[in-house]
C-alpha cells in the first residue's frame, strides 16, 4: 500500500458546487426525463473526473487527473508529515484565530499516521480568509479500502 496527497485551495462558493464534487449516478436519467436533468447529468459525467474540486468521498480523488497528486509516499508517517506541514503552512490564513492555535502538530501527526496505517483515508478542511477554503487529503492506494475498484493514478 502507498499514499497520495491532494491539496485544493479556492473560493468557498466554488467549493460549494456539490454537483461537481460527487460522482454521477451509475444509471442515467430515463428517456423522457426533463431536458435540464439530462443536460446536468451529461455535464457532471463529463466534468467529475476532470474538475479539480475535492470529491465528497475522499477515495474519488483517485479518478482525478494525475497532475493533482501533490505527493506519493510508501510510509504513513511521511504522508502524515506532509499533512502536518501543509496545515502549518496555511494556519496563518485560517479564518478563525481559534483555529490557528487549536491544532497540535504532534497530535495531528499521530492521529493521521494511525488512520493511514489502518488503510483509512484522511481528509481535512479549513476555512481561510477572504472567504476561501483549504482541502487536504491523503488517499490510500493499491487498493483503497472504501473503493477498491478505483485504480491508482500513480504506481
């Protein structure tokens, strides 16, 4: 097993476009459905795997374009260290002062290592100033426990 890291920062209103953050339903709308429903299904089907927005289910990062992978690690501790470093990097931009001081790096490292070592994905999100949003994820690969049918973007 190995791990892939993903990072997304952007406008909160873009992050809230949930239709583009969830995979299309496996069954298309039936013939005779409202034209706007059919059109929306086509858009989501075409865009889900190409849009850089964080998926609602963390494992679906694996179907996103390969250049979105920010790092690949064989060891859970290395992947967890990347998460801790990104949180520290962005903490000065957290929207709430409380949030800046709340996160203990050692606790975050240990909890992240524990989750990754048990083959669980890790996903964190923080509101930033402006209003922006930061999404961080480390996804287990080969196979992913929650979505074993998804192929690995980088071996």
